C-alpha cells in the first residue's frame, strides 16, 4: 500500500516513537505514563484513607474482598489494551496506518461489549459471588462489600474502556494527554470522596460513587477525543471485524490478564488465610499492604508500559541497533530504580501505613510487622514486570504469560500453601518476596535463551 500525504504527516508527528532514543528521551517519553501510574496509585491510596478513617476498618476490608472481582475486570482491559497496543504499534512501524486504526476501533468496541457482559452477569449473581470470595465472614463485612460491588460492577464497561485507552493513548503518541485525563478523573475522585464521605456522611455508598465517577470521566473524555480529533495517528474509524486480530490481542496480552487474574486468586487466598489466622483486622492489614505496594511500584509498570510501543515499533521496523540500545538503557534504569524504591519503602512505608490507620491500633501493628518482610520483594519486582512487558511488546505473549503466571500465581500459591503451616503468619508475608525472587531467575533464563531470536543484546 502506498503511503498517502496524510500518513506522511502522521509519520512526522510520530517522531517521538521512531527517533533514536537515549536514556533522557526514553524517560521523557515514559514520564507521562509513569505519572499516570503514580497518580492513580496516589488517589487509590487516598480513597483507602477516606474509607479507613471515616467509615471503618471493616469497610476497608470490604474493598479488599471485592478487589479480586475488580482485578478480573481490569484484567480484560489490560489484555486487550496491551495486546492490542503491540499489534497496532507494530502495524504503524510497518506503515499500515489504516489497518492500525481499524484494529484500534474494533478492539475498543470488543472491550466495551465484554464490559457489558461482565456487568450483566456480575449483578445477576452478585450474592453467591460475594459469598464465594469471603464476604460472608461477618454480616457487616457482607453489607459493605455488597454496596461497593453493586456500584462498581455497574461501571464495568467504562472501567474496561478507561483502562484500555490509558495504554492506547501512549500508542497513539499522546502520553501527556493520558496523564491530564487521569489527573482530572483522579482529582474528581478525591474531591468527591471528601464531599460524599466526610461532608454528606454517605459512607460506603459515597466511596463507591466517588470511585465510579472518577472512572467515568477519563473514559468518556477518551471516547470523545478519539471520535472527534481526526488528525491523530490513531482514531476511531469504521472498524473491520477481524476475529484473528482480537484473538492475537488476547494471546499477546494474556500475560497482563494472567497477572490480574492471578491477583484475584492470590488476594482471595490472602484474605482467607488472614481471616483464619487473625480475623478481619488481618484482611485490613493485607489491604493496606496492597495499597502501599501500588503506591511504591508504579514507576516499574509506568516505564514498561510507556516504552512498550517504542519497542514494538522498532521490532516491527527491524531496527536492531535501536532495540539493543533501548534494552540496555531499560535494564540500567530498572536496576537502579529497584534499589531506590526498596530504600524508599523502608523510610516511607510506616508513614503510609500510619496515614491509613491509627498508630498503635491492632491493624497498624499487624501491617508494620508484615511490611518489614513484604518490602524485600521491591528489589526484584521491577525486572520481572519489565521482562514480561518486553516479551509482550515483541509479540511473544507465550513467554510473557509464563512469567506472569509463575510470578503472580504459581510461586505465590505454593508459598501460601506451605509457609504458613511451618512458620505461621510470617509465612503469608514472605510469599510475595519469595515469588518475586524465583521469578527473576526465570526472567534471566528467558532473556538469555532468546537473545539470538530478538537481538535485544
């Protein structure tokens, strides 16, 4: 297919993705995505603080009880968003812009339809679903979880579209716009948390509505943007139904879906074990730990997602020298930032826990004791996340899925099955660091074995 004048202009606009990159330019390109991830983690933690401080620790536990279902919804979005992004960016690198736009539109539509299905079945079977994941441990816990779940499930289509567009904004060469839209949605969430929970005393209903509005705003802005702005590299157009593209997107993004599905299973396992060993306070402590982890680690995911389109583009155009440079820079950045995040966690972790629950409370003491063990995992987490995203970006969803499956499910569940029996509650806290350490060995093996196939070093 000949390149039209419009496509030549689009290619000129896309210099950010195709130019020769240095450490500075890669960080500049990934910075908005890192900013998105950091801000999402901040307003998620603030959301948790409002729930814990102004509703109750049981309400905070209810949010965590529901989290496996939320992770399932988010898993669908990440699978289609990251898997589709790699396909779209690769076609851009091959100068197949019309195909890229058609694929983009079709994939987003599929995400919306899947969201509607999840919403329908989730609301229909909400009571047995919540019983299954442990919400029936107490009457109050079930009531809080039911209120929160009903409102968030109703937002499933927009949750999926919003999460997909976060990744696809980067592919479209608009990472800064993604950051701005996320800031708008997150700020609205925080303000409405205060208005609904503190001022209007709406409790769990207020928390859920504030979260729902914070999701809806960026989703709707993204839809309008890709509909109306016609000069984008990527925009909504008349889609061609290509089931192979959808299947390849699912396969290619399967590692990200595996990560979130695994998170669902692991959180359920954590919650059930904590209910057994400690009670609802233990579930609240686990919830706080996850909030702290989400706050301290977005730099890894943000950087990996941010530069994934660049890797896909250069893989599609077979620019081997550029691939090698990007890989070298990335390994250096991830290695240094992992040490910094670990050191930062030792200092900041206790302060973050204190923000969420009163110092000296049972939940605070449980969380502090666990965090001293839990934070060791930050040393290995970054490389594992980047390696998984690297194989997704170069269209090897199989290896990426294996890494994610082992890291987020297999190794964690084995540790949770064995360690608590031997050493009690500390075995629960050790599970994540041990899984990350074992995963880094697997990642090193895959990187070395495939270096002659993909030529990244």
